C-alpha cells in the first residue's frame, strides 16, 4: 500500500502515537517507526533513511555543536558507546540505524533539516 501511495506522488505522514488495541494510547519511539517503515520500503525502493533533529549530526562532544562525527560504522559506534561519547537517547537512534542497514536500507543520514535541501551541509552518515 505504501509503495502504491508513493508511486502516485502521495507522501504519507506517520504519527508516533500508537495504541495497545484496548484504547490506551502509547508514545512510540518515532525513530523505531521510521526504521521499520524504511526496512519495509527497502524491499521495493532504494531507501535513504534520514533522521532530522536540532543538531548537525552525532557529536563527539555534546557541548560543541561543531564536533560532528561525519561517518560512523558499527565498530566506531561500539567504541564511542563504550567510551560514553554516545549515550542516552542517541543509543536507540543508532541501534535503529544499524538494524535498518542490516535489513536492506541503503543509506542513513543524521543531522539538521537543512541537509534535506543541501547535501553539502555537515551531517553524520551511518554505515555498516
């Protein structure tokens, strides 16, 4: 169904609010929803998953917005996680990234929304 919508030029929008089938609303991790959708769509399309947020990318130093790590592979991710450079909310985001790449998504970028209009804008690329 999603492929059909996209092929006709319709851009679907998804909400991170889901439910438990008993009327209880749940605040589902939007990164996980985006990851699962990208995996499903990678069976039909070449998919680039782009995570946009207020920073220019994954930072080496959370206090220095210019310390963007331009490329992170799985080995570097594990090292930075062990060193506590990557922590907190960035861990589930990057876990979703590596899960997506291992299941068919071609490319993943993380950064400020400005990178959508200008690929030269500093950002982080995630690779296996």
